[in-house]
C-alpha cells in the first residue's frame, strides 16, 4: 500500500491506474470501515482510502482533540484489507490557507436531525468531502465513492451534493456493520465503559420497536416517537431525537399511506454518559 500526504503525490500515484474507488474516513478503523474498503475493491480498479480528522465538522465543545488517532493500526488494517493507496493529508495539505470557502448544503436536508443538534456539521462534512473528491477524482475523470449507511443523513447530503454539482462520482452505500448484540460499529464506541457497552444496543432495539410500531399505523407517529424517547431515557440515555422519516428526503411521512407503505427510515441519536451515538434502520 502506497501512503501519500499531498494532493500532488496522490494525483501522481493515481496516474494511469484506472478508475478509483474511494473510501473517506477519519481513521480509528473498525470492521465497518473495512467492509467499505472491501466494496471499493470490487467497484474500482484502484482502491483509495483517506484518513483525515476534519476540524471543520466538529463544534468547539466536541471531541476533535480527543478523537481517537490510531495511525499504525489503521495502516496495518488497510494493508491487510488490500487497499492500494492511503491518502493521509496533514492539515496544511488539505487546508494550506484558511479554508474560507465552504460548501453550504441544502438546509432542508442538512439542518434537520443531526444538523439541528450539530449546527454546521454538514457544512464541514461537505467542504472536506468536496476537497477530498477533488483530490481523488479531478485527474481521473471521476470514479466511485463508498459511504456507510450508519451515517445515513451524511450519505444523503453527500449524494445530493454530488447531484447538484454534477460531480463525476458514483456514490455507493454499504449497510451498517454491527456487533453481535446489534450495536452499530462506530469509532466512538471506544469511549464507552464496560457497563455502558452492555447497554449500548438499546439504541438499535428502540429503533427496531419504533419502526415496527410506526408501520402498523395504529398510533400517531408523534406519540410513538415520544414513547421511544421516554423508553431510552428510562434506560439512562439522553436522546437528542428518535424519528421516523421518508427515505428519499428525510421528511416526516407525508400521510397515513406513506407511514404504512412508503420506504421509511427510523433514525436516532442519543448520549450515553458523555458518548453520543447515532443509528438508523430502514424499513
Ligand atoms: O464519516 C466520516 O468519517 C466523515 O464524516 C468523513 C466522510 C470522512 C468526512 O470527514
């Protein structure tokens, strides 16, 4: 695996290597990330992963400084997974001058759910993803980018950005990797204490129950969502939201028929101690 840091090195490493399939990450890799790499290897002629902890997508009180950085282990995992190129820009490589231009995603999609509780998060994500796409795809005439469904809203925001800017990138989604008890794999799971880890699957269980009850259509959705919030809070969590949305636009189901028939997704974010986890379930 070739490791490169600058845009120029990356572009030179990509020259003549065919269509890239790209997996952007912030490192601290777990089997969920590696499943994205595996998919990328199937989809592209050359598999590129990036590791960059993007300051722009963290709020001042969030965990940018303490975000787990596990460089040696990450490199080994990517090598073992058959990644061809690791792009690991330093801050000055990606943002050589203060990044004063930003990509402002559609507020209808980006200011709800995660965006409501992490204002500016998707602006930070879009700005870095646009820059990473420019790094990987500008000289290759496009390619594939692989994202996990665990960050469901991020996937949708990026998809819409690609569509709106007519970027030559095919965005491919991969299902969430889960631990045996159902907990969605996440770098932030490492913050959980042993006792918290035992309770952490409650988030996915509550979402499953919310999805099941919502589909039956017999109780108003707002009531079910409030009940789910209450249930999670009773287990010691502090939920930000638990909500059922239409898959195509993340708006609440348009009517009773949409609730019982349309492709929907139940999304949730909640804090267990100081660790904030997200999860979702399509149904
Ligand atoms: O999902 C992530 O790890 C990050 O949001 C991403 C897409 C790498 C952008 O920093």
